[in-house]
C-alpha cells in the first residue's frame, strides 16, 4: 500500500524516545521525484526575493529616507491572575515530575523526561511561542523556583545579596552556550531520555538559580536562561506579545512578525538562531544514508567535532550575511525559517510520540503501576500517512523561507537604503541553500512512487 507505510515507522522505537525519531521512512505516493521538489522549493524561495527586489526598483530616495511607521497594535489586555497561577503551577509540576522520576528511577516506557523536555518543551512550546504568544513567560519553572527561594529567604530573615552587573560584552552569549550544550546532549552525547536527562535538568535548574541570584531574575531570563531567550526570540513572530514583566500578565496583539523588525538584534541572538537552525538541519543530515556511507560508525569525539564544526560554519555564514544585509534583516529572515523547520522535522513527532503522556499518567513514577489502564498504550501513527507528512514538510520548509524573505525585507526597510533588494541577495542565496539541504535530508529515506494505485 503506497503512501501509508511511512507513518508507522515515523517514530520507530518510541520506548527509547529520541528527538531524532522524526525521520520518515517508506514509500510516498508523490507526483514528482525528489530532485524536482528540491528545484521547485529553491525556485520558490528565489522568486520571493526577486519580488522583493522588483518592489524596490521603484523606491525613490525620498521614500527610502522616509521614517517607517510604527506597526499597528491592539489594546492592552491582562491575563486573569488565576490563569497565570495555573500556568506557573503546571510548569512547576512538570519540572517536579521529571525530577521525581530521576530520583525514583525505573526503566518503563512511562519515562517523562524526554516527553516534557523534548516533545512538549523544545518542540511544542517553541511552536506555541512562535505561532501564538509568550506562554513560557508563566510556565517557566526556573523563575518560579527563584521566586520560591526568594520567599523562603525573606521568611527566614536572610538579606538579599547585591545583584552583580551584567557584563556588557556578554550580551546573550551564556544562552548561546546553553543552546549548544543542549544540542550537543541530543545529537552527539545522545542523552535523550530517562534518568540521565532528568539529572541534566536538575543541574541546569541549579545553574539557573545561581544565575538569577547573581544577576537578578529578570536580567538572567533576558540574557542567560536559554529557554526564555529562545522562546522569546521565537515569540517575536507571534501575534501576541508580552508587555512589561510577567507578573503583570499584560499582553497585546500586534502585526504578525512585527517585533522581528523593531526588536534589537545583537550578534549573540543571530548566533542563537543560527545554532537552532543548524541543529535541526544536522539532525536530518546525520541520519541520511549518504552521510552514514561516508562517515560510518563514529564515537562521541567524532560526533562532537563534526557537530560543532557544522554549527560554527553555519553561524559564520549567517554573521557574514548579516554584515552585508544587516542584522535585523538576517535575524528576521531566519526566525520564520527556524519555525518552519520545527514544523517540518518535528510536528509528526509531537503528534504521535506525544501520545505517550497517557502511558506516563498511568505509571507516573515508573514503578510498574497501571492506574488508568493505559500503561501499555502504543502511540498510533497509521492515521498520519507518509505522503501527508512529506507534503507537510515541503510546505513548512518553503513557507518558512518565503515568510522569512518577506519579514527580512520588512526589517531591512526599517534602515532604508537604496538597492535594498540587491543587498538581500546574500540572504536569498543562504536561504536557497538551506531549503535544498533540509528537504534533501528529509527525503533521503523515502521512496517516491508516482501515480501508483496498487494496494
């Protein structure tokens, strides 16, 4: 049966639960072979930049120098206090669940570290942040833990230590370092689930509490805490943005992606989005048969060196493009790309492997319990056919790049100059290469069968 065999293997080995399980295997009933898809995707991205260049040819010097209008925004709204407290309690409960399993041990399929950190966190919350709004601002368990620690310190009468100044040159580089660490844990060290991942969360929680105590909770969230920085960066794309500190619960509707052009783009944030995009691409490329044929069996050191080299090269290329195009245009162009890659690579993983939550609820501490009769549930993926997933992947990658071209151009117009369209061709070339590379990696494990109606 053509076109339905891929989904069953999409998340093979769900007991191990790796984020790398997004790879699609099997036959895809597609009207075109893979090279045609790659050519069409590349041309679509190139055409979007060409339209930008054409639209700029009629821009006069007077128009180019005209001040840009502020993006339209909606009325200020305040989230109810009960909803904010509920989100904070939910985030702390999820954190405590992972920690409890790491302490209690066990090896059943009810493991939640990968489910909460990778599936619902790194994928699910990232998509919510990019497509809806700043949910992490209240779910963030590390800030809740810092608040609880501050309350305890006040209750016992301890004085608060003086807050250190954040080194100006540090920008958000600590968050970049943590991003690289988590990428390395997943793609090189293979710390993807179980007690090991739970211990990583405990260690990171301690580091976050120390950072918040040294530099202040708000400053640490903006510069050092990788989840807050990354989800906040993706949130610049979202239609709802937070206004003021999370404790006030204020949000405002705004133009889609408008915050990408109006927010600052230091070098560290460009590096962060480069690492995020590069990690997803490497996750796909490193699972292709051509890669395995060339590299063969590797050890931790080799995996580490190749991963870091790939991330460094891509980051260097992005920064090189930013010098020509401008940091706002480059950053605004890459955030939609990162979002599209998350959808293309991991949405199927979220929809199918996320079903393991019913297993975990029946055996919350991996002690062999079956509280709700679902401890032996197997994630179901037959409803999501291979052809549907491949179509979704192609659309997500192409749309992400096209939206990136549009928003990158909008950001570039905030700093008007003659020949904006010509200036953006380095960004266009980079995006075309990324489009072709990621779709090539996604299609390597597929067999494209055209027009087959055979069972």
